[in-house]
C-alpha cells in the first residue's frame, strides 16, 4: 500500500502553539511520526542571565501562562538550594495553595480542549465554565487570574488574609458538584469510551523507557510524583492520594486529571484551614556563589530548574526543563498503528506545552561553532537578501 505524508502544523487549529508533526500513513493507519521542534524560542534562559534573581522570578512566570506558578516555584527552590535555606512554614503552605489552584485550572483547561477535539463541546463548555470559578479563586488569593506573582526567593510576596479564607473555601466547595458531573460524563459516557479507551496506549515499560512524567506516566501505572517522592511545600503535611491507573490510554489520562482535581481541592482546603502563624518571607539579600536545583510536580509532570550563581545579584546560568520535553517522544510509542482520526486526541493526551519546551542552539554542521544572537540576525539578513534578489524585489528602504 502506498504511503502518504500528512503534515500537522506548524500552525494548526489543534495546536495553540506552533509545532510540526509529520505523519506517515498507509490508508488510515499511522506507520511513522516525526516531530520537529524549535518554532517558538524566546531565549528565556539567556534573558535570565541579564536579570536579578528577583526579576528572573517574574520572567520565568511568563514561560507559560498555564504553568505560571510551576516555573517560579522550581526556580525559587533552585535559588534557595544554593544558600541553602528553608522558607517559613506559612510560605510553604501558601506556595502549595497557589500550585494546587493552578493544577485544577490546568486540568480543567485540558479537559475542555479534549472534549472539543472529540466533538463533545458540552464537556468543553462545562469544564471552561468551571475553570472560571478557579481563576476567580486565584484572583482573590493573589490579585491575578494568571501570572500570580506570589513567589520570590525566600518566601512569598503576599500573605493570605484570614477574611479571604471563608469565601475561598465556599467557592471551592461550590464547584465539587459540577466536577462530579464532569467525572460521570467522562467515566460513564459510551461515546467517550469508544473514542478514548484503548486509543494511544503507552505501556508501563514504554513510559519508563521514555522517561514520561506526570499524568502521562501515572496513567500507565508508574507511581511517580515529585510531591510524594521528594516532598516540598506542605505536601508532606497533608493527607492526599497519588492517582495511578494502569491502561495508559487516552481515557486513563483523562481520568487521572479529573481525579487529581479532587485531591487538589483536598490539599487547598487543608492548607487554608491550617495556615501556620509564621513569617512569609526570609528577606534574602545576597545569593552566594554556588549552584542549585529545584524540581516540582507541575500539572504536566516534573519541572526542573538549574541555577548557578557567581556571588553577584544575577544568575550566570539558568537551565529549564519542562515535562513536555520528556513526554513528547512518547508519540513514537502511542500513535504508531492508530488511525488518522485518533491522531489529534493522542497528540493532545499528554497536554503538551510547547512554549515551556522550546529552546534552540544552532550548530555549524561543518564544525563546532555555535552561533550567537548577532550571528543569527546576520544569517537571517543574508537569506532575506538572497530571496529578494531571486524574486527581483526592490531593496528594503
């Protein structure tokens, strides 16, 4: 049977960000996939080297709007690892509250989009309506619906007022009935079962071999969660369950995220009702020379930051690894042999975040030179000039 190439991206209605997937199909079956990255590079790591440690906290918040707590959480932990120092207990609880609010927001966003990709727009509308309630909660707690600006090396910037706790708990409790409805809609609906069960299966062995993270690995029976394996914040002080399923298909990835929202609600309510009466910030002034790592469990899996200091007020090296970087290669195991109609939901099942993942280094294939920013601009200008001459265009004025 003849093979056909089907491109998805780099700009596609399925993808909120640019990424390029090339599917090779025989008839309706996918026989190969190639993933091309590098379409969305913003140079965050390099920019961080020109910012102070405090400014870099705001910078990494903007790596991704949906993960706008995950990155500053990991970054501040990396900076605190350099010293090393433990932040006050109240700050740990507040950090945990904000992180779990973001987890609910992220999982509901994914659930709505998954429903939309499957043509089940009722799920899309209900999930996103519920997500608005969580964003309102985050606004009460931090002053912002996204990019919460709560984190700083040594603690948090803003305390949670006791007067805000009752309305926040009331609002969180009010979403539970709708969450239960969504859970039943996914777990009991035969149409969703037909579209997601047994589709895009990632075996436990493949999940381990690819180094999959977060719900992508836990849906395949891999009990891996930084909050349990290497506790931080207030996670070791709260009774909560790690959600693990065994089938590794799209259905189980949806179930994992829905059930995790209930655990997040449990964690938030406990932390709000048991906030320690301590300071919220160590007021760090100087960061000594050294290097530190910070890793946390983002909604998509482990987010990792590495920071090196030379004793000045700026990092001399800042390295970021987001969970999508590890989860993307699992497509090699999940999409081969599936039909074209299922390819989009399989691609979406890991909840990819390309702006968290993208980075680029351009190496001269004839040597070992790595081009800097000025080199790239010069190469771009030269190519533009060649295109202009080829097409007989007037010179740029």
